């Protein structure tokens, strides 16, 4: 799906970060009718985390970054 981005081990996610990412993941998967346990949802989750660690922190921006990937 997307290009692989690798981040160093010092990148961490706090509980609030995870809650935000989970909400975006659920919304995107619901819109696309992707079950959360499907491999496509796992890829979306990886992409979300990567974009978040890259510096995209706002839910709307995250969804925009996923659009080309989830079409």
C-alpha cells in the first residue's frame, strides 16, 4: 500500500496519542467498510502511526494523508 517509513526507537506514543489514532482508524475503517481485524486495517494503522510520528498530529490531516492509500 504505502511507502515504508521507519522511525527510531525513541519515538513513543502516549495514551492520548493512541486514543486519537484509534479514533481515526475506526472512522476510516468504518467509512471504507474494513473490519478492524482485517490486514487492510492493520496497514492503515501502521500508516497512521507513521504519519503521526512524522509530525502529522491533527485527525483531519491524518485522514487526508490516508486518502491516497485507502482510496
